[in-house]
């Protein structure tokens, strides 16, 4: 079951309470998530550098709803290990905190949400997969 496709029925309910006590409804969360998801093509591989924050949740949810393939990675990932993953998997997008210091990434910003940015890499590989 794709729970992320049926969340509209909870539109008025609280989805997230942030560390600074900000409350977001499912409607607000889905609005942010879908804005992110609209920027990627279905089946695109996306590296997501996660923190425990609203932007990570919205990004993941938006990517799943868009039919992308998110790969969740710890935001504190080792720079060399991250570079090796980029070289090996060649994701079409990277979604990460804008202040990701130390990471050598040469990409164009496709979208920004809060403290996060969706970056378009130079990779454009068609991974033919079963639908």
C-alpha cells in the first residue's frame, strides 16, 4: 500500500510538530512535498541527505509521491564515501541542506525549500526498471 498517496484524507490533522513547536497540517506538508516532487522526473534516482527536520520529511514524501527513487543518507556522511557513492550510482538529483560544508558538488539548484536545496546533477541515466 502506498500510504503517501492517501494522506489528503487527513488534510486538517497535524502531521508534524517541529522543534520550535510549529505545527503543520497534512495539507501544508503535502503542499511542500508536492512542490519538491514536481521538480523531479518519475523513476529518477535522488540522493537525500537527511536530518531530523521538516525539510527532510517533506523532501522524502514529495519524492515518493512523484515516483522518484530516493536513497536516504545521513547528512553527516563522510565526504570521500559520498563522492564514491556519487561516482558509483550517478543520481540525477541530490536533496540536501544548503549549508552542506565540505561536500564537493557541482550542480545546479532546481528548487529550494527552507534550509534544503534540490540539486540537478549532470547525470542523466535511464535506469530501465519494472514498474
